[in-house]
């Protein structure tokens, strides 16, 4: 088992969510292969829901902040 450096395409969705309590606006980071396959995404709100002890603030412009 080892490590390998690979190239991916990183995109940021400007907003996801409805802008209401329980569905805040937020920025989603996605990682794609060069073949156009979505490999994974980072949704800070989903991470917050999985770890309710973490503090996550979403500003009005959609910027994610962890405390």
C-alpha cells in the first residue's frame, strides 16, 4: 500500500440550500475526474449534521466558517 499524487478538477458550487433554518445557503466543493465523474464533495452543513458538537456558521454571503 502506498500513496500517489493524482490530478483532479475542483469546483465550487456557489450556493446550496434554501437560506432558511435547517437548510442554510452554503458553498459546496466538488472533486471530479478528468473523465467527468464526480468523485466526492464536501458539504460543510452535512458534516455539521454528522458531528453536532462542531460549530458551523454560514454567513449571509454563503461563506462557511468552522469554530
